[in-house]
């Protein structure tokens, strides 16, 4: 019901195309953990790719809106910067690391690639 944004069509499509698979594990309780979270349902974290001493995260705005979102991670990030689609750091692309994470601004259907340099 409602618009595709209100109906959660994008999340449902990801659930259909990339279903979670149950794996048998020990009965010990494990704390919940997530490497990344994004504050806006309009922004989709599409992929995170390992590189030596860094991770490249690619996100896009999926609702056709202008939005500010916060990217949070539990990884030990020492520096964040915008990069191009070939994963080369953009000039003046440094992003401040804040308490809430990295602040990202999106225009409709905009793709951002972020290089997260990790502490060793």
C-alpha cells in the first residue's frame, strides 16, 4: 500500500534476491553485531569491498529524494574520504569522522563511494 518507498519495495526486493541462509551454530548466545548501518531507509549500502588496510563502501539514494544520512561502522576507521567509481580518492574528498559516524549528502539516485582507511 502507498508509494514504493512506504511499501518497502527495495528492501523486499533485496530479501527476495539475496535471502538469508540459516547456518547451524553452537547454542551459545552471541551478541548482535553489524559492521555497518545507515540512518536513512532511502540510502542503500550496496557493497563493501576489502582492500589492504581499507574498505570501500558504495551507497546510493534509492527513493528519488535529497537526503542526509549517517554511515556508522564498528570497524576501527582512522580516515574517511570520497572516492570515484575506480576507487581513487577524490581531491578535497576528506570526510570528518563524527560521533554519529560519517555524514553523507545525497541527491536523487546519487551513488557515493567512500574509502575507509582502517587503524592498524
